[in-house]
């Protein structure tokens, strides 16, 4: 792990945010550089709040954010950040009476792509990228949930953003679509900064070179997926019986129990940890505190 | 602080702005805000123009214009304002549609996404305001359709561009109000309520409507445009009202921007613009409240009280037609039925006939005379009360046509032609046209040419002159379960209501004699005879037939036909038949001159 403060694309320092008595973020600091960063955390961990702050939609109660060296609090610099941003909020409604292409065209204008020809090219490009060409003239109200999610991702990709913030982008996608999505993100040209939040540890393992685990409004881990998995090394066992002493136990597809804990169950076999194991162990530890 | 692996630094990541090629980032190609406003405005304008709400508003507005113009005389100084009433309905729809558009993002849970775009809320609001040009085609279409309707009917006067433009401004102002409402209240009900307020602000029953009526977005009250003999400057104060509407539109736009724009400097500009808009609106309001100049009202009252001083008279076939300036194109429509009667007349009366327009101005009227002393208004009122036709009567040699009541086309025009022909025939056979006062002097009743030969002759002449559809004539007899009647000398007399009798085509409305069912039936029988035969009988003893003592039975006998019988029996819903007896109502006088 190297410290790369001077040239970090996105830097957050000491971010805190409260909603009434609830502390959504508590002194969060992190830096993001090009490539894909996965943000893991349970519901209520503060992922959405953090992403909305990075997307200049929300303001922190305390702390600072710098995006490409620009300060979102500065009214003059904020639009410049937004010109380089693609954002998919967690819960996105749609203008249901718009067609797919019409909606993307509309969003493209909001992203200041005002030249008609260029806008048409952009819309065609993202439609193709998300496999929505045949749905271009379909009204949004006629789309399934998965197609709408793809449309949400498509709008975020408009304008080839330098910073792509995707809040749970794989929610609602079927396995095939998730695979395609991973492929899409991995193949985006221009090496943008991508940060995505998800519950799916396998998504993180598959496409994210960097992982940040956010628990109870605090950053508990930052590193590679391998490093996250490694945090559970020597503490994951497979056994035929459930062990009550384990921190976490669940039955796997092979009908064997997988245990995460400090003590090996009787007759258990030590297995290689996964990203999910590491994440679960961190969650458990944070909960125990 | 935590860190992530950085890898090679993002090229130029620490450079706030930089030029990029197309492949490197389209978003970074910064479009001027104005271009975003125009592009977004174009899309929103297209959505607004294709909105079902606006389409419905256009249809409803068209229906209002159609209904309010009705079959009446197409006077442009009346039509101008009626078209605006249609624009008010369209404006309500545009308000609701604009509110829906402006509140679309928060209503569809897209507030967070929109907040991440470089186009700010202020830019979007500006685009929504710009998009109101999308409502202009609907407004202009309404004007075009209404204009075509008026033009097709043979318009009197010329359209007021300012009054018509006021209608367009009304639609734009309503749309701007919709944007302002939508920017703050995205719920669809807010737009509906806004449209309702706009509608109620233009009603008449619940609002004071003296001079201040002009300050409402579009006053839809019982004005006197349709009875004016010509346009009256300042009634309505169209130019000032258009300025007021423009001021209100600007004010609504400023409020919409104030809700969405951030930044002290922008708000400062908005405050300054708001002050200017308020000042312009108030100034326009003050101008509208100015009284109509005394000289103009004096002129109007003179035109009404003494039509001859203003009218131009034309003589055709020895009949004088006296019309207000601008109404000359109606002359052929008036001449046709009168000439039709004259063509079948054996001899003319000694007194020549004059067909004259009269204006039925009603005073006092606060929207007309506001700002003038009561004494002055009373003097005007006294003069107007002495105007021809205002006492409910017309001289025997004159037929009065109220301004604004002569239909332009359709069955109403046919009825009006018949009414005029019947009035001319009444003059020809010397049936007194005026109503006769009762002993109390409060009620005027038309006289009844009961059993008189001249009654059937008058009706026969009118039928020959205009050839009305027989069904319309027959309907005037009533049916077996409902007949018309009056009392003459304590006897129930079945009457005949001719087509258009109560439609005020002539002055006084329904004036002239009350014709009887027997008279009509004899006239109808006469139409079945060879015209030459009837003419011969009439010509032989024209003076005799005009005598009120000569009976219809004598005429029937001279023509060699049986006098038609008239039943006065009525079948009640129970199936029982009864004959109405004498009641306690006023007795209709017999036409005895």
C-alpha cells in the first residue's frame, strides 16, 4: 500500500454526517484513485451518505472533500466536479412516461452535452454498452426492474465521466447481467475513478482492485480484496456439524457448515478465506465492539 | 486517515479545468449555461406542446370560445375578449402541465441524481420558463381558429392585436405560475389548485367587479361588449392589461427562480428584477383603473340615445336601412327578407318603413363609468333610457334591430330572417307592432289580431319571403299535451309562437303582435294555394283585408277554403283532456288599429 496524497483523484478527510441523533459518518477519511474501488458495508453503515457527499449531492457536517483538486463547497468549482461525474443513486425513480432514449437524451443535456449530434452519439454509445438498443423507444414504465437498473447505469456513463459513483449498481440485475456489468466496468476507457457500493462480496472480488469496508459510519478496512480475505486467514473452517462457539456459521452449497471463529470446531478442516469471510469477520468484530 | 493504492496518478487530476478531446470526456467540454437552457428548454417545450393536458386545454378553450361567441353577430370588439376567455381555460391547462414538469424531478425521486448534474436547479427552472414558448402554438392556434370562425361569419370591425396578444400573455403567465408552483410544490394537486385559483380569479359572482375587474387575469363577467355600436377605447383597457400580464409572467418567473437559485449575487439580481416587475404590474394596474374619458362616454351615449346622429342610412326598394358605421356588410342579409315581403305586396302603406339598429346599453355599469360623478352617470342613464326601443316599443313604421343580436349563420339566421320578414309584413298590413301597457302600466302585453284577416296575410307574406322549414313553423303551435295561449276578453285563445320569437333578434324581444294559431293555420293553408290566386284575391280588396274588422273566416271564404279549426283541448298526463278556462292573469288587448 502506498500513500499517494499529492495526486489522489478523490480525497476525503474527517468526514462526519449526522441525521438527527443518528451518526451516519464518523470521521471518515479515504483517498480514491483511478480504477475501481468497492465500498462494502451492511445497511445503515453510511455507504450511501458517503457516496452522496462524494457526488456533491450532500454536504458533510465536518471534514473536507477534494475531487480532482476541486472543492465541492466552492460554488465555482462544484459545477466542474459535476461535469466530470457520473452518479447512480441507490434509489432512483424515473420519468416513467419518457422513452429510454428520450430519458438518456434529457440527462445528457443536464450533463451539458448540448450539441445534438454529439448527444445522439453518446446516447447510442451507452445504449449499446448496456444492451438497451432495442429498448430505445420503449417507455420506461414498460421496463422491468433489471432493465431500469441498466438504464440507471447507462445515464451515469453518459459523457464518459472521470469519476463514476455507483450506489448498489448490481441490485436487481440477474447473474448474467451482473457478469456483463462487471465486464463493462472493467473495460471502461480512460481509466476513470470508479467507486461502487454493494452487498455482493463476489462483485468486489471479481472487479475491484481496491476495497473499503464501512461499518457503523467508520472505515474499518481499506486494501485489496486479497488483503481483505487475508484478514480471515486461519479463522475459517469447514465442518459437518455446526459449532456454537463460532462467531458466524452457515451451511454452504455442499451441505457443510462454514465457520468463522477463533477456535476450530471438532473435526473441522481449515479452508482458504474469501473476501466475504473477511468482510463478515470485520462486521462481526465491529458489532462486538 | 486511510489510504488506497494509488498507482499512477490520474493525468491532470489536480488540475481544476482542462481542455479534453472528445474521446477523453464529453462532459468536460463545457457548454455555456445558456446553451444548456436552450437545449433543455427545447425538449421541455416539445413535451409541453405535446402534453395531453395542453391538448385538452386547447379543446376546452376552443369550446369556450365557440360557446361564448355563439351564433351572435361577429363583432370583433366582443370576439377579442371572448377569445381571451378561451385562453384562460388553455392557461389553466398550461399551468397544471408546467407545474407537473417543474416538479417532475423531486416527484419522481430523482432529486439526488439531478443534484449531481452540472445543470443547476436554477438552470433547469430557467429552461422550464423558456419552455413556455411550447404553449404559444396552442394559444396561437386558438386565436387562428377563432379568427377563422369570426372571419367566416362576416366580421364587424377589426381584431385588436393587443387584446389577442393579451390572451397569449395570459397563457404564458399561467405557465410561469405553474413553474413557480412546481419548483416549490411538486405534488400534482398543487397544479390543480393553482389552475382552480386562476379560474376563480376570473369569475364574477364572488369577486367585486367594478373598475378593479380589469385587474383579474381575465375578467369573464357580464360586460357590454356585444351591445356596443363600435369599439370603445379603454373598454377593456387591453394594452395596459397585456402589460400587467407580462409583468405577472415576469414576476412568476422571478419567484420560480428565487425558489431554486442559490447565490447572493443571483438573488440580488432577482430581487431587482422583481421590484421592476412589481412596479410595471402596478403601473399597468393603475392605468387600467383610469376612467374612460368623459368625451368618449358622451360620444357613446349620443350614439345610443340618438342613433340617427351616428348611423348611415341606405334606401333600397323605398325602405331605409340605418346602420352604425361598420355594419354595412349586414345590409344584404337585412334586405333579403324585407324585399321578399315587398315583392308579394299588392300595395304599400303610406308610411315608409325604416329598419334601424339600436344599442341596448345598460347603465349604470361600474366597469364603464367608474371614476365619473354619480350625477354625470345619472344624466347618461337618463339619455340612454330615452333611446329608441328602450321603452319596449317601436313606431309602426320602424323595425329596431339591437346591435349584436343579428345572427351570422345557421338556423338562427333563418329564424332572424323570418322575424324580420314578419315584422315587415306586420308593417305592410298595419298590425301595430308595439306592446300595449296594462292599466297598471307595469306590464306590457302585445296585442292579439284575433280572428283578423290581416294576421294570416302577414304570416303568409313572411313565409313566402323566407321559406322557413315547415317543422319550425308547426312547432310554434305546441303539442297535444302543451299548447300556447293567452286570454283575450276572458276567453282562452290558442297562440302561435313563430320561430325565433324569443331570441331578441328584433327590439323589443318578442315584440309585435301575438299571433294566433288560427292565423297561422290559415296562412299555412294559403301557402298550399296557387300564389297567383291568393294575390288576385288580396289585390282585389286590399283595403278591406287590412281593416281589423275583416275576419279570417271572410278571407278563407274569399279564397274558397275552409277556415281551419283550432282545438284548445289539452291532454293531461293522466290521459284526461281539458280545455283551459279563463284565469286571473292579465288580459291581452285586441289589435284594433
